[in-house]
C-alpha cells in the first residue's frame, strides 16, 4: 500500500508468473526453522504447488501441527478471480467438476463470494489428491447493504458443483440448520469449504469473529455434542491470551460433527497483508505448558519471518509474512478428549515497488 492507501500492482507475463511460487518456496525454505518445515517437508510442498503460477498480490499460507514431531506442513493459496493463477484453474482445473467454468463466471454465478482459497493436504494426504476449496461469504454481497445474506443451499450448491459433487438433500437441511443456528446466536457464517481429496465427506463451516465469552453459547445453539468440559477448561486457562476467535465445525448429512476448532486471533481476523501477527509469545508458552506445542516449534514459530523479505531472481518481489491465527481443536476419542493445536503463518507476494511504498509510508 502507498501512503494514500492505493495498491501498486505490477503486471507479469504468464511465463514470469509461472516461476513465482517455486522462487517463493525456495526463498522461504532458507528463512524458516527446520523444526517447522524440514527438507522433506519442503520437498513435499514443492512437488505439490511449485508449478502453480502466482500473481503479485496473491496470498498463501501454511498449516503447522504444533504438537507433532514431524516437521511438515499443508499449504493453502488464495485464489484471485483474475490473473495467471485464476487462468490456470480455468484452463486446466484440478477437479472432475466444473470449477473452471464456475470460476470464469463467478461474478454472475456467485456474486456473494469473497475470497476463494485452495488447500492441499501435503503432510498427511495422499499424493496427487485434489485440493480442498473454501469460499468466503462477503458481508455486503452487493456493495450497498441491501442484499440478503446468501442461503446455505446457494453457497453449498456452487461449492459442490465446482468439485464435481451433487448437494444431497440431507446435507442441504443440515447446512441450513447450521447457518440458521449461527444466525440465531448472533454470528454470521464466514466461509464454507469442502475437501474432496479426503475419504470422509464433510463440509467445513467457519463463523465470523466473536468474543471468547460467546463461544459456548454459539456451540450450544449449534447443538454441538463434543467435549464441552475441555473447551470450557481451555477458555478459562487461556483467558486474556488472545482477543477474538472463530468457531470451525464440520457438518455432514447427519448434522454437526463432535469435533470443533477454535481459531484464535490476537486481533480481528486478518489477511495476508495485515496478518495480525501480534504478541504470540505468551500464548505459545502457555500451549507448551499444557503439552499442546513442542518447545522447538514454539521457538521456530516465534522466529518466523515477520517482516518484509525481498528476493531478487527472475523478478524482484517481496513477501509480507506473519502468523494469522492459531487453531485449537477438541474431539472426544477413545474414551477421552484429544486436543490439538495448529499454527497458520501466512504471506503475501507483492511486487517490489509495493513493498518499497510500504516502507516509505512509515
């Protein structure tokens, strides 16, 4: 961003853009602690997304499992509506469905949609599996405040059709109940996602940001039947260690699944340009005390490049990096409760002049 708030956007040819993601991964692999992503982990990421073209302004990020010894990561990429990356999916696609056609017609076919993201299960998923697709719902679909929030069926039909699924009637009813329950609890749905590469068919429903004190009432409205005691104990133990949260639940034809994720933020839910890195040190230290984060991963995450990184290669570009959020998930399993923590560092790929303008504006 420049001093006046306008965005500087360089134009790359398709040939230039095609090299961007490989260059980004190579640069980050030298800057990120091997406790978070080791050489094998980077090889998996390169094999999965190195060939994707990335336009200036594209955001992406990683999913890191903080309690596991394995130093591998999943990756997600924000998908712009136009540009080399969008053109890649329109022309080549990665699903058996109509995603390319739907993306090409998104302005008329899904005017309620905001950010799109594709997510790859690199760490544990089968090699070559199709990525997941997530769509964020705009808070003001028509830009005037007059349009109604889209129905669950509207969003789900677009999403399922894009990956070659057909929305089942029981799924439609379950998703409608979930959307309605969140609305009744005073919070809107932020995004809906599906992971067609996974064996179990389920939808991912995320709320918008809310205060921590509202989490349990929202879960009650959803009819969530997971380990309430564990969530209550966590919120009490970590009171004041984060500022806002989003609730993430899985939904199948049978209803809301017993696993829940609390996506925790140090501020309002950010973006790759404003990731809200915030003071995560005390929170991560507390995670370690509760056995939810390995100390070497805490140290690696605190050393994550939280600054403008500028690399020179085929093209000069910069990365804005930071920790977007940390998710803590709860699930009753094998007679007990399993609690897991994941971190989501993000980055934005920007042309050098945009990075230079940010520095000059300080």
